[in-house]
C-alpha cells in the first residue's frame, strides 16, 4: 500500500474521534512539534513453497527517526488541530531473511540496511492530531530506508523497507510534551487507514514492487507462497513504539541595524 494514500485515508478517521468534555491545555501559539521516535518489529513466517519444500521469511526491523511537524491546520487557535510534516535522519536497521528448503538443497536471501531514513516526501510523511474535546492526541509516522539484497531471492527486490506506526490515543498533558512507549499490534495491511484506539504498526516495502513484507504476509495468511485458501488479513505480530515530541517555536528574527 502506498504510504501517501494511507495517510490520506487515515485523517478523516482521526478527526471523527468521539467528543468527551475535558479541560485541556491551549496550543494556539504552538507553531510546530519536533522530537524523535523508535520502533522495533521482528517475526517469522513459514509455509509451503508449493513444490514440496518449506519457505521461511524472517523480518527484523528497528531504529530511530527524527520528527519535524512544522505545518499546522488551522494556522492558529486551540480547536481540533493537525500538525503536519515528516520523519528523517536517525538510523534504521533491517535484517530480513529468506530460506526455501527443499530436500537437500536450499535457496537463501537477505535484505539489510543500516542508515538514515529516506526523506522523499512520500515514504516519510507524519502528522499529529490534537483533539480538545476529548483532550487526547494521536501521532502517526511513516518511514523507510533503502536496503541491499543478497543471495538468490528475490530476483527483483523492492529496494527498501518501510513502516507506519500509530500511537495509542493518549491524554494531552498540561506542558504539551507528548511521549510514551507502547506495544502495538503489527499488520501488513490493516493498521493504517483505521487508526485503532490502541495504536498499531504496519510493515511495508519502499516502492510498489514485490516486497519482503508481502511474502511474509502471504505465508502468514495462506500457509504457502501461493495466495489461495487464505485467512482474512489480521494481526501478524507485535511491535514496540516509543515517541517523544514537544512544542517548538521558531527563533526570533534578529533586527538588522
């Protein structure tokens, strides 16, 4: 699923959060939120290779990104507000593995990364929604990193790995410093676009090609590399998501004499 489309689909869901009367701090003068986040997910899926062998795919992804939310809608006031921006910097690590064991032979592959996240304006979108009526917030980030694939599979890999992470709905503290850690449900398709109250994580590729994440999902839901007799999409593991962002105001302009 394209990350930009996911973000567009999710905004109306967040804005539809039920209203609950509550005293809440004001953010009318806040122009931006900045900070960082850490995510971690690992899991293994095994199934038939449809030729008498067994395929195993392991996803191991973790790292940190910086968050810069420098745009806001509306521009002022403390009504329902969206702070918009993206992720970047940090270090994202990937160590995904593939094995197809058939008799005495096997096919193996590996996808790795250890570097900063991409900042292409699509794979790294992020936003924060502040809801004064319920005095709650929910942060949504997307991130991706270019990877290197080695071995015999896949022959034409998606050249990257990505993810989407959504915090649980949390109360807005009086100092507007938003931070926390949560274990959230992980999905291949089913997290983004729904913004569940308890938060979630979605593992993805970076482009529209055949992703390692997609092979993992097929094995999880179908028990085979062939997508037939598959179970409905659902939770495929648990991820850890930590975040810390605070209000940030631009520096005052120096007066020139």
